[in-house]
C-alpha cells in the first residue's frame, strides 16, 4: 500500500519508506464579528448585515464588509449568532437569513418576535455549497425601525465583563 487518503478530510498519508510523508491540506475557516449596533433603517427594505472584525481567517475573506467570500470550492458550515434588541414597544419581529451571491437561500430564515428588555439571541446553523469566489451574506428585516442587532460595550464593573458583538459568524469548510 503506497498511501492512504481520508476522503473529505484533506489528509493524505504516504508510505514513509518511499521518501514520502504526511500531506495535510488546510481547510478554509473564518470568524467574523460586528462591533457596532445595526438598526433596521426601513421596514420596506431588507438590509445586509455588516462585519468590521475579521478574526482567525484562512481561505475566507470579507469583501465590502458584508460578503464572506470563499477562496475554494467546497461545503461550508456557517454558525452565527445575533444579539437582537428593540428600543421601544413590544411584539416586534426581526428576521435574519442567508443569501448566496445575492440570492436568498431557501429555508434559512430565523424569525424572532420579542419585547423591550434584555437582548434575545438569534442563532442559525447552515451548510452551504460554495465555489471559489462565491460569497454568502446575512440579511435582516424587521417590522419596526426599533428593531436592531445590538453590540454591547465592555464594563469595568462591578461586575466586569468584556464587550459582545451584535453579530458573530464562524464559517468552516467541511468538505
């Protein structure tokens, strides 16, 4: 046996007696956050969510502050969390969903109805097939301009705690 390849893992083992070795292909990944509060500007127009803080990225780039762009073909797992809040009123709705290359992705919408008070966390987890240079975005809409995804500043205390983003996404190539 001259080698072993584990399908989809990016791992190949080659016979070391023939001068080979281990060849590991790094899969793409990236963490992105928004450190600003993003409010619904107009209830008639959905809007793209923005990111301003790329973290730990390889093979995924942030383009025009909204587009999470893949460098290679593959399947990608997106796990995201938004910290939703309303500034006034009650029974407000906020919708978040994914778009690929400018087209809504069916069955990705998270719909949350909430009241004024502490933030409500909206989460999503989706696998999306992307080709090189394809991009995915998170979009939002609300039935009131009082709806927002809210960033929170750090507190010196008591109790002390770090800042939290309005939106955070981790995108990982899984195949």
